[in-house]
C-alpha cells in the first residue's frame, strides 16, 4: 500500500512535470489545449490582408503571424454544406447524393451515430460547442419541427451546446436555434416555412422591392424580413426574428459565455462558424461604410473584429497561450451572390480571388483553395508559413491522433492524420486531395502540383447569373499548378498518360 502511495505522490507528479517540459502532446491530463475552430463563409484566398488582400484585417494577420499561415490548404468543396459535411465527418461529402447546398428545411444530413470531429473531441474529454452558421440540415426525415423540439441536430452528433443559424442568412426561417429550440418563439405565433409557394402575408421582394434595404439580383425575392428578401417564404415567428446587423456581436457574446462556462478541468472545443462574409452582407452600423469597398468590404472588417474580440477574450481569461486557434473558410469567394450590394463595383484593388481562376461553386482553384491559419502560442513557434498540401477533411483524424482517441476509419474514411503538418513540424502533407465543385464535378490535385478536372457536361458558367467560371468541360482537363497556377493552359492533350494515371488514382478513391 505504501509503495502504491509513493508512486502516486512522488512519481506521477514527477512524470507530469517531465512531460509538460517535453511538450504537451504527451501530457494529456494536465495541459490539454482548448480548440477554437473559426470557420468563415465564402472568404476567398485573397480576402485576408496577409494573403494579399487590400482590405485591412489586422487581427487575422496577427493570428497568422503568431503561428502558421498555410498557402496550399483546401476546403473539400466549393460550396458550404458539402465542405462542412466533410470537415465534421472526415468523409468526402460527394460519396453519397443529397449532400449539396441544403435547402432551409432540409433534414439532418449527419445522422446520430456517425463519427464526427466533435464526437472525437468529446471522447477525449472536451466540452464541445457550435456557434454560428449550421447549414447541415436539422430534424428527422420530414425535416425540422420548428415549433417543437428540433432534433436530431448538433447535440445528437457530438456537440454539448449549440447556438445556430439553421441554414444560411439568406434562407428562411430567419431565427436562431439554441440547442433544441428556436430562441424567443411565441407559441401563439408559430412558424411555417415553404420553399415552393407563398404562405402567410409577409410581403415579398418580388412584389415589393420598394420595401427593401438591399435589392435582390437572382433568387432571394421571397419573404421580406428585416428589410431583406430571402430564399423561401416564412409565416409567423415575429418575436423570434433575428436582426442581420447583430449576427457578429451575438455570436461573439455566445462564444464568450460558452468559454466562460467551461469546466475548470476539461478543455473546450468550439466550432465557431461565422455568417460573415456570406450574403446578405449587412454589417453592423459600426462597420457599415468603413472600408470604402461596400458591404462586402465592411463585413470583412466585421469578421476581423470578430477574430480580434475572440482573441481578446481568450487573453482576458488567460487562455490564449494554450488554445489552438484555427481559421479557415468553407469555400472560395463570390461577388454577386444574389443581392445588389456593389461587391464587384467597389472592389478597387482588392482581389478576393488572388488571381486564381474560378470562385465559389467552381472546379477551378479559387473554388476551394482557402486561407488556413493555425496558432498555438504554447507549442507552435510564430512567424511560419507552410506549403504543405492540406485538406480540411483531415482535421478529424489529426485531432484523433493528437488526443489518442482513435476514430472509426470505416466512417471517416477520407480523413488522414497530418498532425505534424498542423504543428509545423513537416511540410510533407497529403499525397493528393479531391475537390468537389457544385453538382459533384470532381478534381484531383497531387502534391506535385498536377490537377486533373474530370469531364462534365454542365456548361462553362454558373447558370443563375453569378459571374464565375465553373471549370466544367466535356473533355478531361490537366493543369500544372506550379507553372500555371491560374489554370490557363490545359495540357491534357499533351500528356494523355498522366491524365489516365490521375483519372485512375481518382477512381480508386471514389471506389474505396
Ligand atoms: C445558392 C444561392 C446563393 C447562396 C448559395 C449557398 C441562389 C440564386 N443562390 O443557391 O445565394 O445562398 O446557394 O451558399 O439562390 S453556401 O455558401 O451556403 O453554399
Ligand atoms: Ca459558403
């Protein structure tokens, strides 16, 4: 008995001190880092100052300078729902149909029991939360019961807390859902939504454009709420309606209380998913008109403020040093995405696309190549850049490895452990990644910089008026991104063998 006591009192603390000194990876019990994953919406590779953006983003730049700025990291898809699906499940979303951009009343796309990033973190003892945009569907096969208990949702797939925009800012219902319920809903004024026909007597953007604070350009001309017409019709729910101008401030406050309510002994994992800079771009009055680049520029300033406010709060709580902060985006940039907000007219010298071809929705690089930053002052030396090929789908396996929890590789089958890449210990990242454009056209990019775009008959431009090249062509395309990062010279005809080799490699992944 005495011997056992001796081991516990003397040897165990001694080991803990040693492991803390040797780096906290081993020291899971005493010094596990918190994790704040800031996932932004439609932020392009060139939208951030340190990536070449003209609009100042001092807080995001400082975050990058405090850790590693990745220059070759990708979202797995060029639209939101599939990128989020892949990020959270470690499975490429295109493996099954029905995981494209989700309608506002879609059922839960990630079913309870599926392996997820938050479940991995939870198994490792983290308190987990999601705040901000969801867009992964809610509820059973029939979709969400807006007036009752909304389930399944984030709480059924590994999150302990959730405060979300159910779909997007431009889709009804325009209400927040906290855990299982709509916030502030009056039971005498229930909500109904429809995406097929007009319901209720709210004016629509189509009939009453004079009531709008921002005109629609394509789609987005149904129910007017807060002066903005949306995708879909909504009846009722007056007391629960959000004010778009308050999104950023509300999410920051919710994040602060999530962090404040942390357990003294357990670290937290917060998936902080901003609405900025998706449409409708409606900055708070503190930011409106501040950049000279119109609303799109102003919500970039607002996004930068958000990051600064979160960092300040971590400092204030003495948590910054031992919190891993990751910053990235779900897909590439778009200018006119449904509202006349002068995004193109007021660009000036700011180039969200960073001279890459395509954009949101596209198979070309600007669709999925995104800013990616990691900072962990306690462990990662500042001031680094990394050219490692990295995909967001790898976060699940990387954190599972770090936490030593293991994960269900039959489920999260596309996720690879690249923890050492994230820690800046190597730039040997992935051998190859698969990118998905809208409508499931797949591309394959190798670490040597070759990109194969599979044939597609869908036409060269996004059909509904967004001025973005899809990158779709009926014949296979091949680019050498090292020599031709703008994907101007299709070298497929010159290198038929390489085309068929890359096609085979892609098919192998598809048929895995
Ligand atoms: C498109 C919308 C676009 C945006 C996008 C989803 C139209 C014409 N366009 O269908 O405005 O909402 O879906 O964006 O309706 S994402 O970033 O959430 O994928
Ligand atoms: Ca998006």
